[in-house]
C-alpha cells in the first residue's frame, strides 16, 4: 500500500497530514499527485467522496512560491459552499508553510470587502465563475501571475451554464500555466472546456470497485409524499438526514411540515443570504438541526460527515443529479442509505434517469411513531473570530474553566473570520449562554446569541 511517505513529500508536510488524520492517499490522490508535481495538465475523474480536493490542493500548496506577491493559483468551483470547503482544506493543508493566503470570491457577499482583502495580497483565489469575472472586469484581481488553474466539479459547472464565463476568464490567464480539471462524472459536452483549456492532458480515471459502493438505494411509489417522508424517517431512524426537493418553494414547505411534526430542521436554498446558508449548513453538520431540506445546491461537493440517509422528496431531473445527491451519504467508506419517493410523475421520470431502480411498496416499512429528530445540541454564535484572534481553544477554555461546562457537553466549534460557533448540549446551554454573555473570551467581552 502506498503511504504519503512514498510520495516523497517534505517532512513538515507529512507531519501536518498526519495531524489532520490523513495516513494513506486515496487512489485518486496516489495517481494525481505525482503527475501534478510533474507539472502535467490533468483531467481527473473519480466519484464523489474519493478525496479529489486534497489531490489537487497538495501539489498546489507544495509549489507555492513564498516570494510571489500576486495570486499564483486560481480555483474555479460551482458554488459558494464548495469554495468555502476548498478554502478550509487549503488553509489546514498550508499550515506548515508561512503565510499562505487564501481568498474566496463568490456572489452574495460584498464586493467591497472582497476587494479590500484582495488588496492585501493573496496566493490562492477560489471563486465561482460569475463573481470572478465580475472582479476581472472591474480590474480588482490580478491574474497575470497565475501558474495553476483548477476547475473543480467541472461537470456541475457545465450543468449550471458556466462554460462561457469560464472560457472568458481562462482566456485572460497566462498561456504558460498548468491546467487541471476535476470531475465526478464525465459528460459529453465537457470537451468544450478540455479542448480549449488543457494542453496535452494526462487522463486519470478511478473506476470504483464493487466493494466501494456502499450506498443502499430504495424507491417507493407513493401518493402522499409528506406522509411517506415521515414514514421513511421514522423507519430508518437516521442520525443526520438530507432531503432534496426540486424547487426552493418546496424546500420551505417540506421544512415547515417537518417542523410541525417535531423535527429540528434546517433549510438550504438559493433565496437565503450567504450567512444564512453558512449557518444552516453549520447547524446541520454539528447536529443542532439534524435534518436538512435542500435544493440541488447541496448536491455537489458538500462533504458533511455522518449523513446516513439521503431522501429524494422529488425525483431529480437528471441521472447526474441523482448520483450527486445520493453521493452525500456513504462518504469516506461509511455505508449510506438513499430513498427516492415517487408519485406517478416521479416514477416516469425515474424510469428515464435510473431505469434499473425498481419501486417497492412503502407498507413494508415499520415506522416508529415516537421517533423524532431533535438536536441534542444547539448552537451559540459568538461575535468574534479569526480577526479578533479567537481560537477554538479559547472558547473551550472559557466554557470549561470559567463557566463549568464539561468537555463532553461541548460539540463542534467553528471559528470563522468574524464569528465563531459552538454546539452545546441543550441541557446546559442556558448556563453556557449566560456565562459567555457576562464572561470573557481571551480577555474580551464578546456578544453572544443563540441560533435557532
Ligand atoms: P470529493 O471531492 O472527491 O468528493 P473530498 O475531497 O470532499 O471528496 O473528500 C471526501 C472526504 O475524505 C473528506 O472528508 C476528506 O477530508 C477525506 N479525505 C480525503 N483524503 C483523505 C485521505 N487521504 N485519508 C483520509 N481521509 C481523506
Ligand atoms: Mg470535490
């Protein structure tokens, strides 16, 4: 078995990988990393959850020139959430180097703030096509020193109609560069990008072996989808459930319905402000709101640990959408479960996109009517983050040492630029809230509020 050691990486990077819990490279990493270090252009295809992010970030971070003042790498990704996820990984991976600066650029947040951080300099830019192009036409980003271009989730970007924006952006990059394209599926029209953008690319395709397929799939033909949804949840009794609807309106309706039935629910759709989207995802991932109802916005690239059930409340419109939706479970070698609820129209649609799936009778399920999904924890938001030099350890310290909360009553802590979030067992959250309100973190009085 290949280990990261076999890839002849610098010792401080190896130590960092170890501290992040990465011991052995996944197949796509094992194959891509040497090629990318060798400056080859690359087309890489591997299923979701196979570790593509690290496959492109690791060689990139190795190569960064610490003396360069302008951005050296441009990563284009389809959604804001994915940009944030890649940026998080990049920051963790780059910890072993000095001052690697990563900036995310996507719509829904103020251009002015982005311009201000661009002015301070950056090494890696990660953005969505539209916002990047916006910055380019305003001349607020400098692309003249870009040495590496990465297109992540290229299939999704084509789907979303970003091809022209991408081509326009890329035509303004230096010709001398390395170009890399990562995708989970390989749609026919992808030539549109590869022919123009890549030079003599090497292709790496990881075919998943039978035993890696760990997602069990069920289809139920039903008249009443709300009722069927409750039956499904109460039968399978997941820890974290992700429910997909085809429209924004439907996500709200389904969330409201579940909420009335006693479930703690998050909703994610394109109508929400950026910070709301981030807070919804965060509360889902930390278990405060263990059900997430979302549009296909959440279908690609999102990596949330421990989603054990994906439900298609609406039948997806395309085979790729189906694949990506159910790919949110069964990640990192864990098994997962996917259920599709179809009315008559949905059945017809499903027979087009997934003819091999056969419907079963939902009456075979045995729901437990007393089962609800409610977060054992809730989330507190603290008005201080990286900018105020707040770290997870500071929050933990105040909570445990000064307020008297047990470490086991504290869940995930997320520290962002301006705010931090901490998940706390509901049994002690009042105490934590009052304590934080009147106490100090790192010697500072910070405002605290409760998310719900
Ligand atoms: P993809 O982009 O292929 O869908 P991701 O890059 O999001 O997949 O990775 C999926 C998960 O696997 C992430 O949680 C990531 O931290 C984890 N992961 C990636 N590489 C490794 C590795 N070498 N060892 C263990 N876990 C890994
Ligand atoms: Mg990915």
